């Protein structure tokens, strides 16, 4: 592969690539050193928690590259597993064929739910996992002769992806509003938070009492609504939601695309409520940030509703790269690291150290609502609308990649940080805050 000079790489990228979740003009302005810019980072390689640029700079990846990277960049153990798999099988269609990595991964994910969920349906990204769960729920009710149950419930501030079905149950206006005419109608209910959890439970109960006969499922992000600004809620809401869904024969879909795989302190977030969802959506950390992969796990009775002589009774959804062998092998290597290195226990120590280092935020005059859940940390900054870009640039100047959501700063680092790296990340965050205000 050619090693482009930095300026050439950036120019060619801006000319040829439409970067995601970005107003491209902000990147273009960066070439003119505008104060309104979002500099495009020319990444040459990664190692551990660090990303290195083509011109010799480095940044600690404090957000795990959009929450996917669990064990650092170019992790030797995951690299070795993928290389081994590459010499055996790169991919085969999962329609009419199978292979060991896909089977092993499905078994091990089910074991993580104490075998209460299984029948793993693979796809390539989080939005596709959402689509699969929504379609399965709708189709289940159709197959069981309850076709009126076709409407979905979601929570205020919820985010479940950006395909049309996923957007239909998403309540983040900047992603949803432009496509409103294309979307199916869903009901948005109040989300729980520290001060309104009981109100949210009451609203759910009232809606299901009146509309359960037409409701297929409730979809939610357990414990943390990430894209809404790391809004956190207590596990009690999940327990009540599960009980109400059971009472009124409504499916519960837990979207753990962002919050699964140890992010909230337990392997799966719903564990903290002691519940089992009807559908569990997984992606992001599933392959430790290596390759596109997602999965939906579901309960046995749902699978059995599709198990029939009639082809149309089956779930005919498909993706070309479903159950990709390389991605599944990366995911298996990631699960090995969880088990062999006792990651959840070590993360509790990392979380406590980060929390201690960020203690000055508790009394900072411009900061409100400092919060944490497992390895997710967030705080809101009382400043003008340009704060997030100033903070982003200030953090980069201090060798840390952090990308605020509006005026909410969050840290979601990989699970490999040493004490020294934790201190570096936290001190850089505090100093970037000072510079951006």
C-alpha cells in the first residue's frame, strides 16, 4: 500500500470519501484553519490505546473509535486469531452452509445469557440488528395469528440506528427529522432518568393497558441512552418494563449494540436488572472493533413460531456477509480475552481510578451531572453551542481523541488502559475543558 504524504491523503480523502455523521463543509474548512473546523485525522496505524498519524502525531483513543474497540488497536491475540482463520476460510454464505466460528460464537453468546437466549441471527451492523429484531417481532405475531400487534414503542431520546426501520424507533431529531416522511409510525414514551423513573413506568403501564392488543414490542437501550448524550437510568425501570411486557404479551427488545460487552460493568447491561429480553441486539464491541458484525439472540418460543413446513412462515431476512468467518473468529478471540484476563473485575478497578481522577468535575462551576456507569463516564458543560468543537480541538492538542455529543463530554475508553494511561486521559480531559471554556 502506498504511503501518501499527509496533505495528499487529506486532500484525496475529502475529494473521494463522504465521511459519516459529519457536515463535510466543516472538514473542508479545516484545510483553511477556520475556527469552525473539524480537522480530519490522517491515521497511519494503531497500537494499544493509541492512534498514530502519517506525520508523527498521536492520540489516545478515548472513545474506542465509536465505542467498538475493546482491547486496543492491533491487539496481538486477536490479530493471531484472524490470521489463523484467514488461512482456513474467509467467508461462505450462511444460507445452506455453516462453519465452526459462527457455531462457536453463537454457543458462547448464548452461554453468556445462561442459555436463556439463543438461535443467533447474524448481520453486519447495529442498525441491521435492530431491523432484524423489529421484523422478527412483527412476523412472530403474524405467525401466531395476532396480526393486529404491529406497532412499536420506543423511548424519548432513544437511538437504534439509521436504516429506515431503526430510525422509525429512534427519537434523536438530528438523525430522524429529515427522513420523517419515509418512516413508519411508532409511539415515543417518556424515558426514565434519576428524577422521572416512576413517571416513565406509569406512562408505559398506561399505554400498554390501552393499546397492548396492537403493540408488538418495546425497544430500549438498557441503562444508558448513548447517542442522546449518555443519559443513564436505574435498572428498576428494566424490571418494571419486563413485568409489564409480560403482563400484556408485548415483546421486550434490548438494544445492547453500544452498552453490551462490559460497557456498563456487567457483560450485558440487562443482567443488572435480573431480566431476560425477548430479543437481544448486539454489535459494536462484539468483534472488539475489528470487523463488521452484529447479532440478534432470541427466546426459544419465538424461534419455534417460524419453524414450519411453509417457507413463508420462516424468517427470510438475509445479508451477504452474514456470519462472516473472520468477524466471528475476531469475536471469539475477544471473548477469550474477557475470560482469560478477568476483564470485568479489572474494569471495576479502572473505572474507580478514572472516577477518582475526574473528581474535580464534581465541583467545577461549568459542569453539571457528572455520571458514570461501568466504563462509561459523562458530564454536561454549561457553555455556548461552539463548545463541542473547541473541546474536540483542545483534546486533540493534548493527544486525546474525544468527541462530545453536543455539550456532553464522555469517555468510553478501551479495556486495556494502564494506570499511567488512565491518568493521562483524565488530566488531558480536564485541561481540554479548561481550554475550551
